[in-house]
């Protein structure tokens, strides 16, 4: 379920616990993004940044996105999927992360955000635990699953 132009507050977030996941739009993963991530992190492993060698030597048949690049897309996909009526939000952390399948360069991915819990925190805030599944178009398996924690202050 995609929620567009609906500003959610703490009560609305609570109403999503156990409900249908919110689904992002598809996002294309290009070689330029992979190369930029490699430059930002210093992870220039050839399976990510050398398309010719990756086609010849990797078991994936071409270059793949870094797992941590895939993971780092979650906050932005959430922001584009849910509008929160808040004065501030922060990424609080992750409890579990698994990279369950590769993301070949040129893939389209999207996220499913299921609200697992919403708990009150200080300063009129809430802590939300999201069960996130990133999927690749055309694949039956998710590429990443994570328990993502955010805090929102209203």
C-alpha cells in the first residue's frame, strides 16, 4: 500500500502496526551510483566497479551493487513513501540486516515497509520499528531484509 500526500502523525503510525506494508516506487541502480558509493566508502572491490572483469570472472555475470549501498537506500525510500507530520526525524539504528541476494547494476529495486511497533520516547516522540524488505524487479527473492528503527518528534 502506498500512501501519497498523507501526513502521518504518531497516532496514524500506531494504526499501521501489523497492517499492510507501505510500498515505495521503483529505483534504478546504475553504475554511476555504485561507483560513487565506492568512492565515498573506499570499497572499490572489482565485483562492483569493474564491469568487464565482473562479466568475465564473477558468479553474478556482471557488476553488483554493494550490500551497504542497498541498505543505505532505505531511509530515502522511506521518506519518499511516507510523509510524516513531524518537526524532526532521525535514524536510530538497525537490529538485524541480511543481504539475501545480489543487486546487479541496472536493476530496479523497491522497499516494503511494515510497521512492527511504535513506542513513546522522550520529548513527545515515538520510536518506530520497521520490517523492511528490499526487492528487485523480476526476482522472487528479496535482496535485503532489515529491521530499521527510526525516531520521530512531533
